[in-house]
C-alpha cells in the first residue's frame, strides 16, 4: 500500500478499486452480506467527506480500511451485540497456519460473529483479505503484538467450531413473503414487465447498488425494467440470503450458481423498495444463500 497523490486519483476510482475488498471485510465483521454492504456504503460516505482535494494520503488502502473498520465497530455497538469472552491464548492449538488460513477464507459469514471485534478484524484482514501483520496494525490502530495475539485467539476459536462453521442456515418464509416474491419472480421471468410495473408503488425507490438510486414508478420502469428486458444473463428464484427473504438470481447458462440477489420491501402488496445487487455481485461471496 503506497502513498497516493489525491490530486492524481479521484475518490470514485479509489472506492471502485477497493469496494469488493471492503465488502469481504465488512460482511464478515457484521456476519451478514447485506449489513456488510450497508457498512461499506456508510464508510464510503464518511471517506468521501474526508478525502483531500490536494496533497497526499499515505497508504490509501489502510486509510479507507480504517474508516470501514471504525464504521463496522459503530454498527456492532449500535446493535448491542454480546461480545464473546476471549479465550486464554495458552489454551489454543497452534496447528498449520496455511491450512488454517485456507479453511478460514472458505468459511461463511456468521462464524466470525463468535469472535470479539479485535479478533474478528485481525483474522479477516489476515486470512480473508490478505494483509500483512504490519498493515493490519496500521488499519486497526494497534500494536503488532496485539494483532498477533488477537489473530492467534481468533484462529483458535474458529478452528474449534469445526464443520458447523460452514453450514448455511435456512429460514421459513411466511406465506405473505413467499406469495409476493413468487409473483414478482414469475412475472419477471416471463418478461411481463407491464405486470411487474403494476406491482410497484407510485413512490417506489430503486437502489441499484454501486450505481444509482432513483424514485418513482415511471422512472424505475423506464430505466430499470427496460435494462433487464434487454439483458439475457438472469433468472429469478425465491430464496434467502443470510436469513433475509430475497430473489436469488442466476445466469441461465450456469443454473444453480447465484450471481446476485434482489431485495424487495413492500406495503399492502405494493413494492415500495428494490435493492438490486446486479452491479455488486461480490455480495454472494461467503453469504448463506438458500433457495426456498
């Protein structure tokens, strides 16, 4: 991570180059792919306000990750999650570090919630994102010995979870959730976009994650449904992501492999919110996705 001349690279360029990497970190800090994206968006807004219009930033990745880390901690505190009590370092197995790293990188999101924030941050930055111990100390604003200790404790605790750590949990959709999602998916898959439009509330809000946000049935129908009508790389199924009702999308050429998800919110049978991750496909990495 080298020094960056802020006058030579725009903030959107920096954010775009690191967004997927930031999400890998924040999703595991939050234990949810969707909440992780919320944290990334909040962090990027904070970073945009702080981004210098001239001068330099030493270690721009560390700077942005530090903001993301602090934003994640704020979100965790806000949810008042109970933090795990650290285990005694002396009681933890050493094991093969490379094997541990591969196993941890393959885990889903929820196991990381078993760790304290310092353990979580150290393990994710080292074993999932791939930073050095020195870089992690800079991001977390702590000492090298503290990072080593947290990493050792966190790896030991994850190792103790065993195979259960990577088993995705399912959830039963309510009759109302299933009915609306199935109706929306069926009309979308039939490319009956007039019928889809009729399901939208007049003030429907679309968040095309990472690209744009618009409001209003007419605008959403023209700019969003029209684009889907011209694309051929999608098919919608009903399911969940990290326990949340969702439309799980896959490319017909690769059935069974989710490419992204779409979240809906509705009132009185009308869709009032669409959150589409078509341009943020990193969202599915590590998430527990279950077809219903």
